[in-house]
C-alpha cells in the first residue's frame, strides 16, 4: 500500500514474493535478487526531503522516513538532513556516560579501568549518540515511554520547537496527540545488553551495563 503510487516498485516487490523475479547472472546465493537500476537512488536524502528546506516545510515530511540497517548509516543521513535544514538555530547536546553493575547501582570503581572517554565513543542500539546535533524544526523520535496518556511513547515522532536551559520544547506531529507541545528533560537510558570487559592482567569479574543520560 505504501508503494501504490510507484507501480514499478510494487510489481517488483510482488514478483519477489511470488518467486518469479529474475535472478542475477552470478547470484551470491540462491536467495539473491537483482534490484533494477530505476529503483536505486543516487542521493536518497535529496529524493526524500529535497536539497534544501526550512522549518516551515518540515511538517509535510513528517510521514516520510529513511530506514537504515546500521546506526552509522543513520548518523550520516541525519547529518545530511540537518545540513539541508537551513536558517535555523542549531545546538549540540552531549550525553553523560557512566557504568552500572548488574543490580543497577553505579560502579565508580570501574571508572579506573574504563575511562568515560572510551564510553563516549560507543553507540550501542537503543541509545542516542554521545553527541546529539539538533536544529529548531528538525524531527526527532522519543526513546522512552514517558506518558502514554499524553502520547509520549517510545517511537513518538516530534518536531523541535525551541531549546530551553534544561529541557527541549517538542511538538508531537503524528497520531491522536498531533499538535500538542511538551517539555522533555534529560533522561537516563540503560543499554539493553550486558558487557563483559577483560583488560590486560585484569579480569573484571562482574558484568556491567552502560548508562547514558541524554
């Protein structure tokens, strides 16, 4: 249904599902398919959002998204989109990283072996990057369930309306609560996976989680 306006893409997807798509001459595996040149974008950011836009144009792009398999690809595309969003205020926000034990208590002793500077370089799934670049008018996504009754759920898409000293002023742009404005403070997030670290001649016997406050 999303591809209904692009019949060539729709037919190609249906042909894959029906198993009648032509295989490439030298397939990498029995499941390989060849993507037609006409369906490949040379500049996906420009194709989806245009070469330049302002904060007044953002709302018409609120139902568009670029899906990437890796966080690094997401970061690069986000930077491209922010560059195209012109004539607005930009700010850089830095996270606060710390280490927690399995029981959820901050482990200050591990800071001796694992410097905060090293934690800053890691970007595991489920966490915002250490350095978050934002502009007024850019689209962001909430990463935690703050208030279901107000539409503040994990995955809610919002527009940055203003930067405050300790909060961001955001407006929900999709769903039942579209148009409502909220102030989002710093939030602590934990990694969903547990890391085990081994250093030279030193084994840290307990597992720990990385906490990031954004």
